[in-house]
C-alpha cells in the first residue's frame, strides 16, 4: 500500500517553496518569486497556506524603505517535507 501524500505539500508551487526553504536559513519573497516563476498574488496565497499549516514562518520588515517579507521553514515543516519526500520514494520503487 502506498503512503498518503500530504495534501498541503502536494501542490507544485507549495512544494517548490518548501524545497527552496529546506536548503537555506531563510529566503525573501522576491527570491522565492524569481525561483518559482510564480505571480506575486499566487505566491502570497501559497505562503499563507504554508504558514497556516505551521510549515513556514514569515517575518515582515523593511530593507531601507522597501517592505521585505522573509520566509523560514519551521521544524514541523522540515519534518513534513522529509516525510513527503520519503513517501514519494515509496511510489517510485
């Protein structure tokens, strides 16, 4: 029997965001937008879903006079991401 895939992570854009955040301490919104090719609105919605799930944390601040949104993966998010990757591996065997 195949393991259940986390529906929060089973979205192309949310999975891309989590993949990017799993490899860094933090990433700003502009970086995530550039790397994923997402629109600002869509990325914003997906970040909100990941935040609500407790998978990432978001800090809002300023770089000079420009607003800056920084995202970080949480320990729960990293655990969920690793479980998702392991579940996918089971599908590939």
